């Protein structure tokens, strides 16, 4: 597995090696030894999976307590996955990075605690699976608006026939300047 640096120093792109033949392919997507050697967490406590139609935009979610690091991958379809650094003391505070994650390529994204996470479905549908380092705490969940002008995230909206489909909760998210931030 390759562990690649990204424009955000603590966010990593992972590319599992695939072994292919006429039957299909095989890939090892998690190995605690490899993660430990790459200075990534090797203990995850929860797996989450979502199914979304094209144009669904989920996020930007994070937790102020019981923060979660996330290992994200598309198990079907194609998404534009975004991480935003919300750590007040970070030199990268408020910066974002976006990545195409596809089931076809099998790439994954490591997003540490203290980051907001969201994604936009670009294919007809997508299933997203992510492992977390902490349990979900509904009362600690917060959301920064996906379209916050101060973040200026370059969502690939031009690939869609309409505006993104956003939940009411996500549409009511805070602007970064008003958000309650994680204590990292």
C-alpha cells in the first residue's frame, strides 16, 4: 500500500495495491502493521456506510467532543471527498483539500481528528464506507456549510445537471467564523 502526502500535512491518500487476473482483483485495504509503520492509527472502533444518489452533498461534518479520525473510501461509484482543517492552532487552519475517490481505483483518504469532512457524489450513485477512530456522539456533531465563501471549496458542480442535494441539517450548518470548533 502506498501512503501519499497531500497538500494538508496530516491528510493522507492511500493507494492499496491490487492483484489482478482474469477473475478480477484482490486488494488488502487495511493492515494494522502497515498503518503503524505509516504513522497512521491502527485501531478503529466503528464502520459506517452510506448510499447516495448523484448530486448528493454530505457535510461538512465534525465532532467537537469524541472526535473521529476517518478512513474513507468509495466502495461503489465516484465521489469528490473534502477535508477541512479546523484545528485552531494549525498553520493550515481553514484550508481544504479535495480528492476523487472511486471504487474503480480503490484509493482511500485518511482524515485525522480535528478536520471537517464532506463529499459530493459524481457518479449515478455511490456507496461510501469509512472507519472511525472514535464512536459517533450525536450531541457533539457539528456542521460547517459546504458553500462557506471563506473556505472557497472548489466543488466540481459543473459535472451536475442541478444544484447539489443537501440535507436540511447540512443546509443549516454554521459558517466557519461562527462555528464551534473542536478543541484539538
